[in-house]
């Protein structure tokens, strides 16, 4: 694995690593996913390393049961389950392209976002983004990886030391 701070992820790398990590850490349970790199928008200036998104805008969650559904035309609902999750929700994982760093740092971020995916894939919206459901899968992933991946709410100081914002983003931060 590359330990130099000159690594920048791309979508091909993300897809390859996603498949490997899905098999080894998630027992192959995660389904298809789209991948992307973001360099603009919320979080791109350095406070967000990655994102898990449900890209279909017609996905809602019942506020009492947290059961997710697709709101069809005429207000008909199709409830989300593992079989229709990918088709209806159109999941996507994105990494912040304004960083370069070690491959391990980006792998940690990818695994973190995969844990978010896992919390949603059976059609239940978690009560908190980094709540009980997220922590439970995080513990399992840490165990399966023999501690290589410790899933946190935010990146640890050690993980952040493996990453560096590009010069353009550093200049923008200095201006603020």
C-alpha cells in the first residue's frame, strides 16, 4: 500500500476497493453503488472527507417508524427493502478530491462511507447519522479488519495527518 502523501483517489480505484472491502469486511452484503469525486460544494473546503448519498430525491422516511419509502406519482408509496434499495435509492459514495494523502487514509474514508451504506440498505433510516446502527457496523468492521479500520464519527488526528488539502483549497482557507 502506498504510504506516500501523493495519492489521489479516482472512481476506478474506488470501485475496485469497494468490491474488495465489501467482500472482506461486509461479507459481500453491499449492493451496487455509484462513485464520484467532489471538489466543490458543501464540505469541499476541507471539513468533509467523504459522503454517502441516496441520490433519488423521492425517498422519504416515516418519522415514527423510520421505514424508508419511494414516493411515487399520486402519493403511492413503495417501501424500501434490500431487494429494491439500489434501484429506488440510487446510492453513491463520493470522496473529497481536494485532498491528497496516503492510500490508507482514503481507504479509511471509503470504509466509513460503506458503513453508512450498510445502515440504510435494508430500508430503515438511522435515527442519527453516526448513531447506534452506525457504531454497531463500525465495531464489526473493526473486528473483521483486525483493527486496521477503526470507524469513528470523525477522522482521527492520525488519519488527518495522512491527508493534506491541495494548494488551491489551502489558499481559500487562508483568505477566510
